[in-house]
C-alpha cells in the first residue's frame, strides 16, 4: 500500500512504482472513479493508442505476390475458408 501526500493546492503525486503498475508513461492520463463510502478507483485512461502501435501490423510474412483474382477469391471465402 502506498501513502500519498496532498500538497497545499490539493494535488497528489503518484510514485513511479504506481505509474508503472498502471502502465502510464509521462504525459499519459489516468481516470478517477468515485465509489461509495468515500472510496475512489484509479486506473489508466483508455486511449486510442499510439501510431507506433500500428507499425509492422501490415508487414508481409512472405515474398509471394497475389493476383487481383486470387485476392478477390480469398476475400469472398472469408477468414474460415468457407463461402
């Protein structure tokens, strides 16, 4: 358990260990949810993601090329291979 100190302006600072636990980096955002009986929940804010998360997503795993007809045929079958 961590104990935090409230400064004169009513702010608190989360220690590095807690930020790492939340997987929040500098500049990141957190959400505070009010719960009953004077409790709160602190969690990492859901984000749209970073552009760097998409790098490599479309990377080809082979050097083989497909014709337009092959691509259309595979698309028509869908992911399961069944029409």
